């Protein structure tokens, strides 16, 4: 049993470059904050679009270049607002602040 962390998802790929790929993503519940790590290999930072409105309960990440398109929709069980973004070596890190903090989530 893991406490305070969401499960990591693995990428889903096909051989068709026009197909959307779901990137590997890990979520970490850190009390007042939620940290999302998404692997986007081969993508330039300016090709990443993040859709999150204040007090949202979902995040959509879309990134694409000529060879691949990544898309990840993450539903969050509490309201969050954007806090910080970092992109380094093909990994997007988003830090979101819980606007109405809930207790740590437990994943069984």
C-alpha cells in the first residue's frame, strides 16, 4: 500500500505517428500541493499546451511535433490552481496547489 502517491501510468503507443499517445505520468499528493510528472520525450517546451482553469478538477496536457502527439487528461478529486511549471530533459513537472485541501489520498 502506498500513501500520498497516485499510481504511475505507462505510455500507450502505436506504430502510427498520427495516433495520439498517452504519456507516462506520475502524480504525487504532497499535502497542500499536487505534483504531476509527465514524460514527453522528443518534445520542445514551446510545443506543450496545458489546460487548467483556476479551481479546476482536471488538467489536460497536449504536446506534439511532426512525429508524435501526446495527450493526457488527469481528473483530480479536489479543486486546484496552477502554482509552478518546469520542463527539463523531456519531463514536464507541474505543481498545483489545492484550493480546498483534502486529506492525503491513499492508493491501495
